[in-house]
C-alpha cells in the first residue's frame, strides 16, 4: 500500500495539486524506508514524462520570441573563465539584452520542473519563487538552473569575481535556495546591477529617459528641434504626395531666383509661421545636414509610402490570411508598368481593394508578368499559397490556360481562381453587339460629328452659341463629349449629350454648309465657312438628316440604357461575386423580357424617332431594296417600321442577349458554387442549394468540412424565422451576420466568396493615378519614387503619424543631426 500511495502522491504533484513541504525548497520526501523511495524515484519520471513534454512545448509556444533568443543559458557558458564570460556579455547587442530582460522564457504554472535527488529526496525549481523574488530571478530551461538576470548582464569582470552562482553559472542546488537566492538580493553588487538593469529597461521603453539625454538638457532640446524640423519636411512631402504635385523645381536653391519647386516653396510658406523652421532654412546648424536635398526627399517618400502605407496594407493582408491578386499592364512614356492590387477582407469584415505596388515590366508576356507578381509577394513576405483569386483582363497573356499569368500563378497557388474582369466583359458585350453594320455605321457618324466640333475652337464656339441662344439651359457644360472606348457609363453620357444637342447640331451644320440662319448669330461664327469645311459640314448634314440614323441612334440609346447603372455598380470595391451575379442576371432578365415584348416597346421608340425627325424636317423612309446585297440588311418588310424592326432592332437585341450568355458564363459557374451560403437564397424553397463543389475545392481551408451539412442546417434555421427584408442577400452583408465561433465553416466560405475578384477596376484607377503622376514633365521618375508617390496619393485619407515617420527615417537614414532613433541604436 505504501508504494501505491507514493505513486498517487507523485501523480498529484505532477498535476500541481500537492503543496510544497517547505517555503525554502521543493521537497517531496515521503515517510518510509529507502526501498519505497527508490520505487517512487523510478516511477515519478515515467508518470510525469508525457506531461513534462507537453508543458515544455506549451512554454515555448507561449513566449513572444524563440527560446534561443530568450534563454540566458544559450549566452553564458559556465565552463569558461569569468573574463571570457564578461567579454561575451559585452559583445551582446542592446537588443539581445533588452529581449532577455523583458522577454526571458518563463515556464507556465503547470510546468513540471526537472527533479534532482539531493539530501535524500527529489528537489526542483518552484514556480512560486518567481513571484517571491520578482523579475530579476529567471530560470534557464537549457541549463536547468536559476540566474539573476541583472547581475549576469550588467556586472563587469571585476564585480563578477565576488560571486559565481546566479551570475557566471546557473544555481541548481535547490536545497540551498534560502541561503543563496534569499541572501543574493541584499548584496551590494546586486543592488547596483538591479539599478543598471532598471535604467537600461526604461531607456529602451522610453528613450527620453536615457542617462545620456537626461544628463544633457541642451542635447535633449537639440533633439526636439531636429525632430521638429524633420517633421516639417515629412509634412511637406506628404502634402505634395497626396496632392499629386511635383516636388522639385527648375532652381532647387533656397536663395536663388526662379521656381524652387513645390517642396521648398511649401517649406518657405510654413516657415512664416514657424521660427525654428525659418531659422533652419536661413541658417542651418550644419550646412551638410539640411534634409532638403532630392536624396532626402526620396528617402522620406520611401519611408511614408513603403514603410508606413504599404507596410500597413501588408499587415492587414497577412491578418486576412487569404487575398486576391489584381493586375493590369499600362504603357507610360514608352515604358510598360503594372499596377498590382490586392483584394481582401479586413478585420472589420469589410471588402477592400488596395494598391500594393507599381512594377516596371521588361516585357508583357505571361511569364514576365507572373514573375513580377511573385517577386512582389515574396519581397513583402506574403505567402503566394494564400492567394484565392486572380482578376485580370481577357488578353491572352493573362488568360491563357497554358502560358498565361493565371496558369503560372496557379502552379504555386492551385486555389487561385481566375476571373475575367466583369467590367471588361460588359464592355465586350456592348462592343460585339454594336458590330452590327447598321449600328456600327451610326456610331461612326456620331464619333465623326463629335470630332468635327470638338477639334476646332471656331466650330465648337458656333455650336455653343447656337445652344445658348436656342436653349435656356441644358444643364451640361459641353454640348458634345467623346465616346469612351472602355466604359459604357461615359459612353451613355455621350449619347445623352448628343440626344440633347441633336437639333442644335443640325442648325450649326446648316450655318456652315448652306449659309442659313446667319442673321441669328454673330458674324464671327457665321462667316468664313468655305471650301473644305463647308463640304465636310454638308456631308455630315446629309448623314444626320436620315431617318435610319435617327431611329438606330434612339434604339441603341434606349436598349443600352439598362447598362448604365450596372456599369457604375460593378466598379465598387465592396461588391462581392454573388451580388455581381445577381445584378448581371437581373439585367439579362430585362433584355429577355424586352425581347418577348419587342413589338410594343419598339412602337414607342419608333414614335419618338418620328417626332425627333420632324424637328429637323425628315420623313420616315427606308433604304431601297435591291436584288443582291451583301453589306446591308435586306429582310422583306411591308413598311418602314417593320423594316427597321426586323433588320435592326431584333438582331441588335439578340446580339446583346447572346453576348451576355457567353461573356458572363464563368461568373455564373463560380457564383453558383457559393450561392447556397446566402440566407435569402437558402431560405427560398424554389432554389436548390448545393455547395458541394465549393466544399471540395476549399476543403483544406475549412476547419471541419465533415460537419458542413449540419452547420448549413443551423444557418438556415437561423434565418427562416426572420422576415425577408432581414435576410442578407450578398456575401458582404452575410459575413457580418455570421458568428465565426458558431459557424466556422460557413464563415470561411463567405470570406473566400468576398475575396474572389469581380472586376479589376482598382487597377484601372491606379492607372489613372499614373496618368496624373507620371506626366511628361516627370517622365524620368524612378520606379521606387513613382510607386511610393502613387501609394501616398491613392491612400489619400489614410491616417499617418508623422512622429512615426521621423522615427523610421532616423533609424533607416541616420544623419549628422541628433535624433531619437540615433540614440536608440
């Protein structure tokens, strides 16, 4: 019975339930003969072995840094002499010393310390000694011994000779704890070392309290003044970067005539209200440390752009754990550039798309672009395996399944689903639909009319005078605007302007071609229309005073007007793939409904065209029919209305519907995989919910995919009891209502759905930033400077701490002026 009692008591000690026998040592001796003690000593390690291994692993995980950097036992070798140990400690960096003082490894309360048989019983270090003696006592897991961290790190070679245990060698004689450790904290050398360690720790946590600074108040004042000047420099750089204005000028000297540039001019303006800055600009303390040179500008731009803005975005991307890559190549000043953006879900569960980098490309092949993307991700320490989506245009170098960017990225990130930008898809729908000859001819005439008036100040002035005299107010600054090649929203505005100004265009052309209405307008715009311009105006007038042109224009304008809203909405950064699919599907349904009721709808368009033609004295007519026609529609019809219905309207509408079906089919496939996660869809009895494909694809990302069916049932029951208007209809709204603890698998799938790309509009916006930034006056700008300035301008509203900018600058680019970060090195 005595043996089993021993085993039970040892097991209780392993669990931390047996109290200590005394306050001075960790004695676990039990009454009994020596044979029982030997059996206990043999059994105790076996009982505690598994627990000790687990606790040791927990201890290592719980530390803020690795055990190698946070265990004093790896730095002090007790086999060496005191002089060698002191020299080794002197060679340690301040960072290593601070890490040991602040973050020395400490086992958890339940850790089983190794035992040593001393004085007839097993003894070990006890956790409550930490609380008894304070932070100066540390335990080395490597050496199984205790140290005084203050004396071990902050005593010189002479002071170390007075004592060895706890300083030059680990203390492990646990039965002498009271004598050695208890008396150590009252020794004079320990008190000196304790104060040194305390001041050392304070100086790193609050550099302004360092002895070197506190002893010299003038030096501290000097540091503050220097930091203030550098902060003004950072403020000027930040202002120029945010406003996207050039920093440098033609004469970058403070006291020379000419334009010094926006940067120096802004500092001069600030100096009018800042005496310290004014004194620095007029009489700097050190002429070779003014922080006003182009090199200093580039360094500050790099600090703000890359080490503050970009670093913050990278940190958020890492926290999100999954992201999408968006990229698009553009040409600027005969150089290929690539804005690279990322899409992710931030900690507030908002979908965000952020510019990450602007790269220079040697070529625009799929291999070079993919290599540039991988290099950026590797440089920023973003795992490419965490990429869950790719959003590019449909060019072959991006979309090819063999040598395209999306195929090369998938080799390293198999789950990175490629999505053709839906904005481009929508534009291709319009472009292919407008390829119908009669529609294409109408658009070409519109473009030529716009160019005819906008490319000549005199002709445009004539049109404006006609509009001002004939119309009270059109609400438009320009009568005509150019048709955008890429965005239907801008093209829709052009159609609207043309429709409003059609009658005035006809009147202006009559002034130029036929000399009519000359008495109504000033002589400056009615005279001088001879020769070439008169002939061009006459040809354009004949083309516009045609019923086929008017009816085709109104048909295209009315039919494609349904795309104006979705074009703008697809450009939203917070749009998720399910919501985009719903919008596309809604517009597609509108066109199918329009096709079924085309007779009634076309009657309204035809009547409007007749009224519009009557305003310019045009009668409804149709082209003459011929026996053999290859380039013009010649479907038999009984009248003018039926002719245009069969030859223009129905074919055009069929083209739009077929293009919608083909261009957006990948979106439909991807969205259908995740549609079952949306409560409004899941609770709809008419819709079959199946997310098995998504679960199979993202199985490795899910915490517990085997219980996803049960989780879906609970998710559905949660929303069935709520009203229809309370059920989320998109992934962006559903993820904010999803509790990650209650629905871990659904939360992860919703996060993936929100991460998948919809459009590459953020890259287009970044390209617009380059257009404003990389002007012909700034075309020689380097890649790093341009990328940093683009980040500053793009993230205009991001809150930045200029004191942090000064700290980073001082640490990365130390100069002759004394700054806080120089003292911290």
